[in-house]
C-alpha cells in the first residue's frame, strides 16, 4: 500500500514536467441517458435473480494546471429480480482514497412500472478518515423487478497503472471500458482470462482513445481448489510511453527495480546504527553468516510486531528498533541491513498474491509489486519479512509459483547498482509439507469404545504455525489448539492424554516437525447391528476434502501448496471377532506426469493374526493443474473422501 | 477512622508499589497470574455530574493500566478507543512503561489515528475509533491510558463492565455529583456479589457513589455466547432528578419519564399524508376484517421497504415520517415502525410506536428505565385484545410471529400520553419444525430415493434467508447442504422449492436423491443405518465457561422408509429409544410395514439459553442420543 502511494508521487513528477507543450483538454462531464424509462426484458437473463445490464468504467486523463489528473467515471445498471439481489446492490460506497474531488454522483431506481426515483443529493453521507474515507448512499425508491442505476465521477491523481474487472458472480450484459489521454501519453492494455482485446479508436492527433466492450459476460462462481479472483476477467493497463520525454518505454521493470532499490536497500546513518544494534542484541557476530541471520530473524519475529496500518514512520529501522513494530517496507529494510551485516548476498523480490493476480513477467505493470521477499542465492532460500510465523526457507504459500521481480545489487566499480529480472518463485514439494498420522486402535471390553493412540506429525506450514502459536497463546488456548488436532479425527474424542513430543522452537530448527501424541477414547467410530460391530475405519483419518458436487468446472485447479499425508493404522481386532471385508480397505487413485506421480491416494493393508495394518500414502505435488484435466485431479481428491466411508464388519466367530 | 489518616495511608501504599523495582513487580504478578499473558491492573471511570445553569453536565475521566507478563507481548500493542455522537472523547494520553533496573522508562504514544467505525450491520454510523500502538512492549512492561469522555446527554451514560478479556485487579466505576441531584446506582449480573457499592460525601459537600470489584477473572467468550452485558457484572448510574432554584426536575426516575422523553421523538410524526392514504386505500379496499387489513399492510412494508440502519446522533432516536420512508423505500427500524404506524392508523387500526431491547440486553424497563434497556423499535397493533408485534426489519417473518431476537422481551408501547409494558411471547418448538421424510431403495451399493422437507415457523423464516439468494448457484448449494444426510456423498438429483414467497404456508422442498457407498453388503448380509440425519450427534460441550444461546426453540423430524430389496428379509431391527429432558428430547422408533421398514426420529432443542451448570446434563443426553443413532438394521439375502 505504501508502495502504491509512492507510485503516485512518481508519476506526478514525471508527467507534470511536460504539460507546457501539451494542449489542455477540457473535462467532459459524463452523461447518462436522461429519459431511460423503458424497461427492456432481457430474455434468458430474466430467470437470474441479479444481472448487470451495463457496467462501465471510463478514464479521462488530463493535465490540470500542471498536475496529471484523471476523471474516472464508474457507471452500473442492475436488474434486481429478488429481495436479496436488491439488498446486495442498494448500498453504494465510493472510496475517496486518491480522490481529489468527487465531481458527480447520480443514482436512480426505475420500478417495473416505470416510476423513476432520483437520489436526493442531501442523503449522501461521508465517512471521514485521516487517510481515505468514503462517501456512501442508499438507492431510493428501489423495487424488486426494477432497475438500480448509478454513476459517479471522481477526479483522481492520474494513475500510471490500473486494473479493471469486467466479470463478477452475476452475469453482465454489456461491460465497457474506455481511456482517453493527451496525445503524448500512450497506454498499454492486457485483457486477462478473455480472448478480446482493447482497441485504439482515435482518429485525431489531439488525443489517444482506447476502447473495450464485452457482451454477455457469464457469472463466475467460487470453486474449491481454485484462484477465484485471479480467474475473473479483467484488464490490466499501464502508461508505457510519453513522447514528450523521449521514445523510450517508461515504467519498466528496470525502473521499478531502481526505485525499490533506493527505497529499500539504502540506509542513512541512523538506520544503519539501528541494524547493527539489533544484530548485536541477538549476540551474533558479523561472521556468523546464515546462522546469524536465522538467529536475528527468530529474535525479530518473536519480539517485534508487524503493523499493517502504521504510517510511514514504520518504514524506518530506527523506528522499528525503538517501537518494536513497523511496516512491511520497514522490516524488509531491516532484513536487508542484517543480510549485509552478516556478509551475505541477496536479491530483493517483489510479487503478489497469486490468488488475486498472476504476475505476468511480460507486462511491466507495477500493480503486481505488492509484497516483499528476500532471496538468498547462495543457499537457494527465501525469507518472508512480514510472515511472522515462518522462518527462512518458508514463505507464504500465496506467493509460490508466482513470478516476481528480482532485484540484485551488483557492484560496478564503487557503486552498487540494481539489476532487475523476472523469475518464478519455486513451489516446495509435498515432502516439505506433511501431516502424518500413526494410529493404534484397540477396543474396550464391551466393544463400547475404541481406544486410540495417535501420533500426529506436521512439517512445513502447519508445523511452523503451531510453533508460533505455542509461543504466544495462553495455556487454556494452547490446550484447545492441541485438542483440535485430535478432535479433527473424532469429534466425540474423550482425551485421556495429550502431549507435544516434538517441537524444537529454536532459530536453527524452526523447520523441523511439530508432533503431538495422544490417547483418547471414541464411540463414534462404532455402529452396532445386533451382535455385529461395524467399525467406521475410514473416519480414523478425519474428514477429507471432497469434490462430489463439482460437475461443471470453470477454472483450472489451483492448490494452496503441495502436501503429503502418510498414515499407518494398526487395529487390534478383539478376540472372538473376525473382519469380514478387509479388502474394502484397498483403494488406489493416481495422476502421473511422465513417470512422476503428482497426485496420489494409495491405501493398502496386511493382516497378521488379529492385527490389521493399514498404510495410506496420499500426496499432491503440483500446485497448478489444467482445467482440461480437472477430472483426474478430482478423482484423487474424492478417493480420500471415499476412503472416509470404508466400514469394517466385525463378526463374532 | 479519621479520613485524613485514611487517605494518607492509601498514598503511602501507592508509594510503596512504586518503590518496588520493575522486576519485583513482574515477579509478584507472574506468581499471582501464572497462566495469563497480561493483567489489567486498573480499569476505572470517574464521572463528574454537576448542575450548570439550569442543566446537567456529565464528563468523566477514564483510566486503564495493564501489565504484560508474557515473553512477547508485542501482539497486545494495538489499542482502540471508541466514541460516538453521544460520548465524545478527548485529552487522550497513552504511555508504555518499559522496565529498567530501578524504575520504568516512560514512552509516550505519539501517533493516533482517528477513523470512522464500520460495522457490517449499520450502514452509516457516527461512531469513531481512535487507534494506536503502545511502543516497545517487552515482558514486564506496563501501558497506561487516560482520556476524558463528555456525555452529551446525562440520560445516556455508559454502562461499566467489571470483567474483560484480561483479568482485572481493580475495576472502579464512580460518580461524584452535586447534592441537588439524585442518582441511582444499578448493578446487574452480579450473583456472587462481587461489586462493592459505597456512598460518601466529599469535603466540599458533594456526593459520591463508587462501585468496585477486586480481582475479577478474565471472561472467555465462545461461539453462540450470550452478549457481553448478559454475562459480566455491570454497573450503571441513572440520574433520577435534580433541583434548580427550588424546582424539582425529573430526569429518568421511572418508566413514565423515559416514555415522556421518547414521546418527543415521535411527536412530529403522523401528519396527514396523501401518499400514505392512497397506498392504504389500495392495500385494504378489498379486505373485510381488521386482521386482513393488518396482514396486507404489514406484508407490504416487509416486502417493499428495505432495512438499512443509520446511527447518526439524535437521528439514532428520531424516526422519519411514514411518507418520507414510503418515498425512499428504505429505512432503519424506527422508520419501519413509523411507516407501519402511519399506514395502520390510516386504515383505522390501533397501532403504536413501540420500543424494545433485543435479547442481547438482559435488563427490562422495570429494572432500569433508561435507554440502556432498548436498542430497537417496532410497531404494535392490538386487535380483539391480541397483541401483534410488527418488526418489519425481519424479512420473511409471518404475521403473528415476532422476530426471534425479541422473543420473551418486554416492550414499551406508546399510547400518546400514556404507555403500556407488554411481553413478547417465546415461540414454542412445536411451531418451528423441519420435517424431512424420505423413501428409498438400496441397490448396487447405492441408496436412491425421494423426499420432502417441510419448514414452518422460524425454521421457515431462517431457511428463507438462505433460499432466496442473488445467484441460483448459492441456492443450489444451500439446498444441498440443507437436505444433506447419510454422508457427504449425498447428491440431490433434482429439487422443487415451493412456498418461500407465501409467508402463511410452509416452505416445501421435494427432491430426488442418491447416496453412494452408504450401506455395507458383506456375504449374505446387508447392514443399513436408517438414521440418515446424524446432526448434533457430536455437539458435546467442553472447555466452555459461558452459557450458550439458541436463536429459537425447534423440533426436527426425520422419517426414513426403506424398501426391502426383493429376495431379502429383515433379520434384525434395532430397539426403539428415547429420552426427555428439560432442554433436549429425542425419540427413535422403528417399524416394519409389509415390504417397508420405517424409522421415525424426532428431536427437540428446547432452550434459548443453556446455562453453564446444565452442560453436564446436556452432554449426558447427547451421548445417549448419539449412541441411539448408531444402530444399523440387518437384511438377509435369503434367496441368494
């Protein structure tokens, strides 16, 4: 966010230099159809509770007495065919962040009988805030079966980068997007998740005009194992050329790298002093290398606090040192300082949440530069400055597989100069993230209860999350958290004993497993059918994700991360009983890529006297998987859920 | 004891604490609170109430002090102060006290952010929140916070809660007031008598009342907890009256005073309005009885006026006129109440503006005749001595059913100069029923059948919210979840939904379904559990310190009819089971009828609030119920 504020500053500077030579265009107030009273039925769409008849965003960029500004109009018309549809569209929020002036707000409701109620401007209310704030109003006179229409024009600081969505969870009959700029400014556009493209339509040399229209855009719904936001149809755009400043492409990855480098990698004396002081507090010497950095990271992440809302003071290392909280940029600057202190090489990485946006290395749109990572090339490890639960080697899963901008400081003679490239952030394998179960089951005398001993071992994301939580929670909450690891297996578990048996929370071993061991009793695994006992053995592994409902799929498969589940279950069948159907345990479902098994569920068993041993290997080892092959992925996910239904019939001999 | 000596002694005691070194202070608290990460040492508000000119003025000093005991207290850094149109806040001073060897170093909080408060259920809110971070907290640090609060109206004075998410060493709520004023101290939710109330007179002749609690343990809230104010010990100062120039001015000495004040909010309403009369004409001209007129008007408002909530100074109390609401087609609860009263009166019915507190508020008008009792407005209408509670903020609620959130509450009905207190009934479980009956056959490992769900009362109302959605997919998904049983392999093949729009008939969902891998076939035996609905089997209550609230009382009925496959015979049928307790009742019955086996299961959840002392009994009956649901019948494939 702070980074974005800087972007505005940057473009204002660059572009205002050139306004003298450019004709001043006049702001053209937006007009809507003033007498739009007739309500048109829209065929098949009428069966939809809610659809948009029109959704348009129009940008008019201009020089305004030396400032580069934009008049941005947002215009929507909804048809609301039921109560919920009306309630979800009758409250309008206009964000005022970056808004210089709200030029116009108009809204009206048109009932199915054609009655028009216009918004009373006195009923627009403001929610004031030091930094942003909002104007809000409710649509007046709206009825089910009618239309809701509004538009507003904001005079905003001229933006160099932008994104506009033209898909939602309701259908859109007509989506429109337009940009008008002074002749010297040339914008570039990329349309995502759609075949259409933005076209340039101007016929004069006074301005550039760009236009996009899409009709009948279907609704997109949330799906499991999917990146909903990143899958929505949208337009990314950027200012690519300014002819007054030369022919060179502007706002490139290289430009971004230089800017970010200056902001993040350079420190004044006071900041440098703070870096050294923090390094010394962790009792690490400058020659301790990676282990020194690990110790410092651990110290910071267990004693300091990341505050998303802190103002720009939080960008300074000396502020962080004396206050023990800071911003994302502040922490990144601190780690860069520490890395240099410990004599390591690094590359700064900027990327974004892949569930919101896929970073496109071929389109230098700085909107992808949202979050910081630091890459240590010598060790091939990443550090996430603001992920306080994770340590070097583990980064938030929403950034893996995404591309990023890698900024490497290179020494050229006496100067450090940032060299930028784009590259993909790797995905850890299923072996790096596991949740394994070792379960022994026996029975109480009357076969009323199952007696279960379980060892549950985590590695990776869950393990580190548990460790971080153990450090901050009060005892009662800690106990609840541990109990949950067992209650996941049996909601009715009566826990006799539960212990953490493996949890090395030291800086150097943070990436080692977290393991819980427990003894519990549960009745829920058992059903009776007269003298026969039904053991719901499938429920011993806890409820599994399923995709039984997913018949029509709209988006590719996107996993949160690769992961493995290995289980060993040993069941001691009571004397005098025999398992009638052990073969129902076996189940195999697999997806291969070449020779490599990327998705697997494999359950098998062996019998030794009264003891049944079950082994289940399950893993997911590729984060993205194409829509066309969705069914194969679904089969593996459902295999685990199918195994939940396995029931052993224990019959008296 | 001589007062001077007493005060001196306190001062010395205070000095002694300060003379303690920070590490000694930390040690004393970690040994007293070994399980806590932080302890609130002081929570206090001292109100000064005085007569200025002819009016009352109330301001208060708020002070809070916390000590942090855990290794990494930085997660506690963030602080929030709320204010609203009625309680303005200023003079905020906040510090971190960082332990040194001999004393604490004081760090002042420099940056505070003032922003609007946004709550999902209120569209526009004049509430503000001031947020900031305590800097540099480490183990053994303290934070202190003080500010002034200005009450814009002495009838609206905050309540004070003696418990919080941290243990509190000393919580004090105090008022110092001029002797011409009469103040009542009201204590709620204090069954253990923790709150000490003391009255005194100051040296300069003013009066004071202090309410103090020492060593209040922390409150551990949980899902479906009753509201905070229903659980924690609470105090409230109510201004009864005051005397100026020999004249006694009543403030809030009884319900009459409160009603008198409230009446001023609705005084300007009910002006003649042709849009209202025209609409009423249209709505009731073909209606013969008063009840039909009432229903027609009530349903029209429910369907056509959208609920949008505003909290905006006195607008928080004063409704808009009915005609205005009619034009805008939206309003908050007051506006809904206002348009209803206008329309009903225009139709010649006896309708009244009515105030009420939702179930979140544990006190009634007779407990304390002040605005802390209510947070809601409805309209009431009396026909043939029967009261109708008309809360148009609740969509899909049929006439005769109050909204669930006001069940069992007492409302203040305004009848011009006079008023009446009327109780809203609690709707019995027998009216809020979900009945699901299915008939199915088994074949090749798969259950295939058809069924019908019938929803009445609140079961209809609350499901309607989920069945009327802005996307069909959402409705499909919800229907699947609502009907789902047997296992998550339950699939709805098709369904038909009727009755959602007509509030006077039940909602019906008829459907075809299948469940793969539901039953077991081994050798010549088939094992099938006819209790497909296994909900609330695992609702055991553990590690919980606060009561549980239930939205409404309800009954679920599930009927399963299994067609015995050709060539098979019934070998074993489980026994019938059942039990009745005050808050949970169940019964499971099996029967064979020719080629069908029928299982009928009914359970009733019969509490609105389940107290902590009832949890054991609840768990006991739920365990029995769970066991009873885990029985399978056995079929024998004799002919094979």
